């Protein structure tokens, strides 16, 4: 990997695009608590990422304080983003984590520009802002403070139970801007969940986080996605998933079938061949060649199966943001409200991380998961 043998203060003319001066890569860190994981602390040039949309929704905004994710979800659509860093979409994505340690400071400057229109910002639509690294770096409190202090509504989609740490500051932010929360909980079989999402909190822990968010006064959507053909699409699994989501207090459910784009497909098929070799021929038939999405007939079949169950459990069908892939902001159509930054900052007991100069890199043309 090109980042080995770095020295601070030394120009690296052969560095990756955006990292030509590796003295802006502050350091690479390995710690015993994160065995096998390397954190590359960088100084980011930008925090807000503009995501192109359709003509009727020209773009959306996201923030990615981390690149790569220790959740290590085999199916993660963001894996190909690591290729732009001269890293692979497999083990490197899980173990080589880029940390934009100054992201909150950069964000404050961007939000203070006269051109900023206070449009909703989505977090967690690429890599998870509440992955385990957040426990070390505490970047989210500063991001929340900056957004709320500028009057910018935002949403958070996560699999991380560390969200509970920030519920007080999120509640303070909600006094000034719309704040939308969602938990991604796709698998309700413990053995399968640990196999395909080995770095994530358990399903039970994530459901408990939904309950904590509801107790704090938030609506909380559950992203039941991806639904895995022949593994989690049985009536029994879907019924149990919706029952548990409802019992945890989920206010809505958003679902979609598995999609496999680019470098994600061979990584997923490697896992499938090891864990469920009997399903490989079926998946090859469903996702032939460069095809990323399950066939239309399957998606229609899945919709016919799950929609009655959603109604039976008295859950709402949530709305996914068509551009970012996160939960649709409840602020759309509202006028943003200005907030006093000091009020938000007072709610946070966590330190705000500092430092970073690497802007967001291209996203492999990876569209958000389709909703049916």
C-alpha cells in the first residue's frame, strides 16, 4: 500500500490524488483495542459532499467523517469507494479506516458561507458515522453542533449503538432544526447476522437503541435492507423482523432487496460460496454479469409479501431520500430555523475531534438502494 513508510513533513509526489502532500495525513495509528485495524488520520479540505440527483431533485448533501467501515458488512455498497485510495474493496475497506479528524471545523466554515442554503444533510449514507471508530474520535458531536448551530436540518442512518451517547445533544439540536434518525437492522437471525455483518452490534442491541431514541422523543425508522434472497426473505423472518421492530418502538420501516454493484459482487459471492454454497447458482441466476439489482419479478414478489406484514404490524412504510439513500428529511418543504451554536454545544459532554484535509472522493456511481 502506498501509505507505508510515511514521514511527516515530506512531500510524496507519487501519492494518491488528493493526498499529494502526505504531511496532511497526520499519522497512521494502530491500537490494541482495534486489532488488525489501521486508522489514517487526515486533514480534510471539505466536509459537505454534493450528491447528484434527478432533474426534479438536483442534488443532496452528505457528510462522511470516515471512509471504510469496521462493521465489515459483506454486502456494503460503499466498498468500491476504497479503490480510489489505492485500497481494495474487501479487507482494506474493513481494516484501513480514513478519519477526517478536523471535519467539524471544516464543516463550520462551509456552513458559514453566504451561499449555503440550509438544505438537509444526510449522515450514514456511505459509511457509518457511528462505527466503532467514533468511540475513539468523537467526531459526531462537533458535526451535530455545527449543523444545528447554522440552522441546517439533518438525518442520521446508522447500525451503531453509539448513537445513544449523543441522544442528549441530538435532542438539543432538535429544538432548532429537524433531526431524523434511522437504524439499519436487516438480519434477525443471530448466526447469520454475525456472519454477514461481523463488526456490527447485535440485532438486539440495535433494537434497544431504537427504543432509546423513542424514549428521547424521536421518531425512528428501521431500514430493513438489504433483504437477502433465500436467506431473509421468508415470511417467518420478515414477520419476526417487523414484530421486533414494532416492539422496539420503530415508527416506520424502509425495505429493499439486495443489490450488488461493482467490486461488492465478487466480495459477496466469496462469502456466499463459503457460507451457503448451495445458493450460489440461484444468486448467479438472479445477478448475472454486471447486473446489480434483483430481477423486477423478484422485487414485485417481495413487495407483495412484505406490504401486508407491514400493515399487520401497524407500521408506516417510510420514505427513503431518492438522492442520498438516507431517511427522507422531515424538513423538506419547511423554512430552516437559525440556532444558537452555544446552546447546542452545551448539550455535548463529548470532546470534538480535530484535524483533516481530504475531500470526498468519487462514489463509483453507486446509487442508493432502490425502494420497492
